[in-house]
């Protein structure tokens, strides 16, 4: 009898072990409902039916909590196998030994060449750590009706810095010396200020860092770009020194408090949803040119944890989540820009002139640099840019001080 | 030693008592006491949040002494406390005096004044963000009725911190009102009657009886308030994220950014310890002052 029990126990143990699935945990950044529905109702069942030996566990983490949760979960040894983050985080994660290079697995990913140069954003110190999944960009947007009222051609977007200044001054409306409609809405603090100013920097042939991570933004080109930016606010007074705020769900351009701005895909989608009448008056254009054009584009994508236990299963999941179909499904669900070139021909892009324009604008794209101390460097740069914009420091002094502080992080 | 001297019954009572406090004790040891020591250890390392920490001695502390951003945050945090505490105490006391009346339905007012305390800080911050909005905010609407131009409460470095102070006073007044109310109700009515017979007016009764007898309550409210305000984080994170021009960057916010955004857990731990020492020094000073003044808790 005892022997029989033992045999039954062993058999059931082997059965359980045989039936046990490999568990792959994936963290998506963002909690957009349509994305969560798509992943949970379509993608996970499809993947699990194709791979019955793998259980795909997906969690959706709000962007604001992503860094905190990653830090605490990895410190506690319960981090995900695959997680999504912005490309700017790559260098920091590599330096902290958190993610593994994926060059060895790229052959498992469907048609890698389809990513074009977007796959290169994940390269840090010669190795690739990142597969882009969705992107966002900034283009110039203006209100055609405001242009018409100001006597400007509503079909003609500001094409150069000089035109940007002129068109903004023509469309600025003041009441009692207070700006009622800002000709131009540009950020005056934080990450947005850094991103938009950097587009001016690059348009002026400047750059943020050299190959050895030394700051180069305080070059004469950088100073000139910041002087131009500051003048728009403090001298020409075509932009609010406090910045404009959204009114409810409406961004300033949709709310009618500005005529020109730099806008991203998500804001355009919100304008379409919450102000459909005004949406038709918002026209998109490529960023204005100085020596070149530049628009800030960034990708969020997947990275593979160094501590993943089931590497084969993890790579299968990664391969599925970044396939042509998955990339289209994810981007269609959140209305963002797919990094795969083939996806730009997808129906949801081809039928949407706004998305199409953003896809075309990617040719002027620049992103955050892969610098290991980028997040802190970004905050330092933003801090000094704000000082210049608020008139507390001269542009050159602000950039020099920022460079001095950032170089200490190396 | 002491336990051995107890008889069987006393031992049983002591053990039962220990069992009752055991859950809280174990919770505090695991989630509060041990993390303090781990954090102290981390403050002497270069721990990034991942991997193995390397000992670097006092480097984090010596670096901090020359870190202007940190000392700016310390100053801002102190300013925040100095502005919040007196206002909070004054308004709480006034509210407590109001709701200490024997009027029918006074409980409703007590509940209303207490409501902000149970509102989650994030929700409260969002409400105040809307109140302060330069374009659609209620406060600017009221100002516009008096032809006053809109104020960028949270985007102007001259007003941002004061605006958060106002929000914090609003949220904290209900709690301290309750403490003061308990204090007021502990004062014997005989004292007021005797004073009235001696001809003391309302204001004199307040200054000569109420205020002096509330001294232990003032001290409690002050010290607990100090400990709380020096750790301010949520409201600045939600409402201003430390801006504009770092005018609302508190130590709590800087610690969070350093630990989780910049992945410098060791450095952030050192910041936490300096903040902890600051809180301890101020609290002990308060207690010593209380002892010298002969104030009984």
C-alpha cells in the first residue's frame, strides 16, 4: 500500500512538473484602457495558444510610477522578465546591471530591418538593449482661424525662426497688458522645456553631448538658441512667462489660448475627442528651420531583465510582442507612432492624416541621448534653462553653469 | 530578571499583554526599526537600488555638505514648516473654540471641519490645483470680480510655496482642531465660573485660563506638526514637482528624486538621515523647552 502511495505521489509530481508552465512577466508602461483591452483580450490568449507551455503575465504600470516600481521590484528580486521604458533610461539600466544586451536574440525577432534606424536608439556602448514599440513626436501646430483673423495666410505655417517670431507676434492678443491669446505656447519649466529647447538647439546645429558624454550644449549655437527662446518670452512677449495650462481636457491650442505650439500625437487625439470643431482648425507642420529642422521624437520599448529565469520563453514573448502584427495592434490601440516601417502603411495610419504627418515628421526626429546619467542631467539642464527663461540668469551663464554641474556626474 | 520575580498570575498577565502588543511590535520592528538601520548602512554606500552596495565611508555626507540643491531644499522645507505651523495652530484653535459651544447640531460642523483630514492628499492636491488654475480657477474668478488680474499661484516663484502652505493649513486644521477640542474640554468649568465671579471678561478668561492651560496641547501640536511638515512630499510632488525655480523643492521630494529618478539610493539615504537628525534636534529642543517651562503633557 505504502509503495502504491509513493508511486502515485511520484507520478503526480512528474505530471505537475510536466504540466507546469514557464511564467514570463511583462510590464507595459501606461494604463490606456484600449491598450489594456487589446493586450488582455487578444494578444495574451493568442500568444498562449501558440505557446501552451508559457504563461504570459502582463501588468500595466502608470508612467509616473514606473521607475519607483522597477527599482523596488528589482531590489526585492521580483522584477519582470520584460519591461517597457523610454529609450532615455537604457544607459542607466545598463550601468546598473539591470538589463541584458539583445543582439544575440535579434534573429528571433521578426524582420528586424523593418525597424530601420529606430532599432539603433537602443544601442549603448556598441550593444543593443531595446526594441522600440511605440513612439511619440512633436510637430508644430497652429490655428488656421487665428492666422486668418491676424491677416496671415492660414495655409502658410511658420517655416523659419524669423517667421515663427513674426507669426507669433501677429497672433498675440493682449488685454490690459496681459496676454489673452499667446502667439506661441512654449514650455517654461521641466522636461518639456528641455525637449522643446533642444529642438531649437539642434536646428541651430548644436548638440547636447559629445561621444564621451561631455556637455556640448553651451556652445555658441546653444547660447544663440537659448537667447532666441528667451527673447520670445521676455523681449517679444509672444509667449507666457508662466506657460499656459490646459483647460480641462483641452490643451491651450484647442482651448484657444494660443495660436502656435509644439504638439504631440496624444494632445492631437485629445483635441479630436474633446473639441472636434476646433480640431479642424488645428494645422500641423514640420518644425521651423534654422540650419535644419528638428522635432523631438521618443520611443518606448521593451528591455529584457538580466535576472530573467526562463530566457527561451522570455525571448519567445519578446518576439511575439514586437512582431509586425503586435506593433500595429499596440499602436492602433493607443494612437501612437509605430517604429516599424511596414506599420506606417497600416490602415489606422493611412486613414489618419495627423498620424501620417507625424510619421513623415520622423525624418527630422531627434531623441534623448544615451547617457548613463541622463535623467539627472536632464533635470539639471531644465533647471538652468528655466532660470534663463525666467530672467534670473543670462542664457550663456545658465548653460555654462548647467554644463559645469552635469560634468560632475560623469 | 524582573519577570522571574512575578508570580504565576502576574506572569500570565504579562504574557497576555505582550501577545496583545506583539502584532504592532513585530510590524514596527520589520517595517520601521530594521529599515532605519538598513537605510543608515546604505547611507555609507554607493547603492543605486540594484546590485551590491559598495562601502564609500562618509563620501555621501561630505558631498551633501557642499550640495547647494540640498541646502536649498532644507531651507524651503523649514520655511514651509515655519509658515504652516503658526497658521495651522491659530486656525485650529479658533475652530476648536467655535465647535466647543453647546449648540444643537454642533457635531455636524465638527465633522465638516474634519473632512479635509480624511481626504487623500493626492485628491486634495488635485482640487487645489484646480482652485489655483490661472484661467479657470475659482480663486482667480473671485479676484476678477474685484478687477484684480489673474495670479499664477503655483507658477510664480513668489507665490508657489505660500499657495501650498494654504492648502496644507486647510487640510491639517481639522486634525489639530480635534486635539485642541479635547484640550478645551479638559479644562474645568469651575475655573471659568470663578474668573467670571471675579469680573474677568471673555478675552481675559481666554488669555489667563484657556491659553495657559492649553500649553501642553500647543506643544504637542507644534512638535507633531513639525515632524509632519518637515517630511512634506505628496502635495509638492503633485502640485509643483518642486518648481518654479526650485521654490517648492522640499527635502522629501529631493530624496524621492535622488533615490528613484537618479538611482542614487545611498546618497538619498544620507539625505534622509540628515533630515532625520534635523527633526530629532528640533523635537528634542521642543521637549527640553517644555521641561524648562514646566509644561506637563
